[in-house]
């Protein structure tokens, strides 16, 4: 009889209630028709778990083939816990591209289906972006990044509000093998400085302003303040989100929509080693200097 946070379920799925710290709780059974659509059943999960423990290399070797590889791997894992030769590598001799796996392989079967359903700060503002539309936007922006001199292994800082262009920017970086780092749009110029300097980013993608709870956030102004104290940034690409007035310092600062004009909707994804850096995510810094976690 498993117990989940005070909710008790019998082996026959009956619902029981009990008081936990004075609050009555109960477990609601999953509707049968919903459970029948599950991709993994409880029984299948147990079988998979046992297989993964019995023969990890074979199990994860099979799982790895669920995605598309440019050069298939021949070794599943390469691990050493020796301090003198420490390493944890997965599928290390294989090559793939995350952007191609997220987009290209879906075009033939679900190209016109919705890939992103976006709702703005104002619930009345929304957009549906299909896989085909997203693929085209990502390819165009990947070509923009290449034109700006970004190459495989270069770091790109993304300081954007929660808009579809943020996903486009991340996927475009992955498409050309650049390493992106997303900085929360509510962070200050000082927080931005530390992250730009640490990852040695030379290009920042931002917006004129962000919107949070109906209030405007001066993203471009924050970027300007940060760049004034760091010498790493050569290029700033700005998305027009609110249309608010911002200081554009040409040739460093360029508008997203201007750069996207005339760009091809085709871009060949760059082969990346399975252990090639995809992105750097920094800790909040609430307990000291932010630490970059490399994925």
C-alpha cells in the first residue's frame, strides 16, 4: 500500500482519506480512459527499470537510438571515477544536432502542427507557432548568428522576456553549435555582468523591454549598463517587444527584425559531438558568486 504525502491508495485503487497536520487529504484515482493513453504503464516501467539495472549499456544504447544521429555512436558510456582520470561521457563518439532533433525530423509528419503555444503577459495576446514556422525562423536566425561571426563553441548570452524568440534563439545557437546561456529577464545589470564575463560571451540577445505583471522591464537599458562595465560584448541583437524607446549604438546594436530580413529559411545543422556543450545555466547567486553548470 503506497503512501504519497498523506494520500493512501489500496491495491484496488480505492480512495482513502486521512488527516495530515489537521488537513484532510485524499488520492483521486486516474480516470481509466486517461490511463489507457499513457505511453508507459506501471508494469512497463518496472520492466524497463530492471533492464536498465541488469545491463545499463544495452538498455541506454537502445534508448539513445530514439533520436536521430548524424554519426551513430559505438560506445554508450565511458566512465572513470579515478581522481587522476575522472570522466563521465555518454555516446561520446556519436555526433548529432539538438535543433535537428527538435525540428527537422518532425517536419514530414507534423510540420503543420503546433510546436509552441505562447501566451503573453496579457492573456489576450497569444501566438501559435507550427513546427514548419519554427524551423524556418530558427534557420533564418542561425544564418543571422553566422553572419555576425558566431561559430561552433562560441558563447551567446540570451537576456529575453518569455517570448517565442527566446526559443528561436536557443535552437538557432544549438543549430550552429554555439553555447547559449539564458539569463533571467528580471536580473539586474550586475547579475548580467558576472554571467557575461564568466562565460566570455561576445554577443547578447535581448529586447527593448520586457513585460511582467503589466510592468515594463528595461532590458536593453540593463544590457547597456552591463556592457559599460565589461569589455567582452561586440554585438547586441534587440527584439522589438514593446516598441519602447531605447538607445541603439550602431554598429554594435542591431534590430532582430532587420537582421532577419532576406535570410534563407534553410540552414544545415552543424554536427556536434554528444559531449559538446549545449548550454550553461547559472545558479541564482543567492549563496555567493553564481556558478555556471555546463550541460
